C-alpha cells in the first residue's frame, strides 16, 4: 500500500447484501492494530455509508489524530483512501 512504510495487505469483498467486507494484515504490529480499527469502522457497511462516514471525527474520538507519527498517519490515510475508492467502485457498479 502506497504511503505505508510497513507491508500492508487489504482485501475488499463485496457481499450479496450489497455491503463490503474487508480483510487486512501487516508485517508491523501497530499497523495490524490500525487495520483492526479500520475493519471495525468500515466492514459490513454499504458503500454509501462508507463514503458518508466521518473518518476524521472517528479518529479524533479514538485519540488517534495526535498519537501517530506522520509516517503512520500517512499510511492510515492511504488505507482509508483505498477503502473509500473501493466503496466508490462498488457504488458505481
């Protein structure tokens, strides 16, 4: 995934009910934790819900905004952008 110093794998799986399920992994423990947060926030939602979701507010509420290095923040933003892109593609299909 571009923007991540660690290796990240993210898989999007469209579900029969129109929602999207996400799976992910990383070679870095902290990134695995960030992936787990993203999966909890986005997996099982419809594409429109994903696109309407206020990620910044969620990260602020979780205390992530000021807790991550700029490199980790960039990687997290890249993962969110990928999830949003996949939601846009699914919504257009």
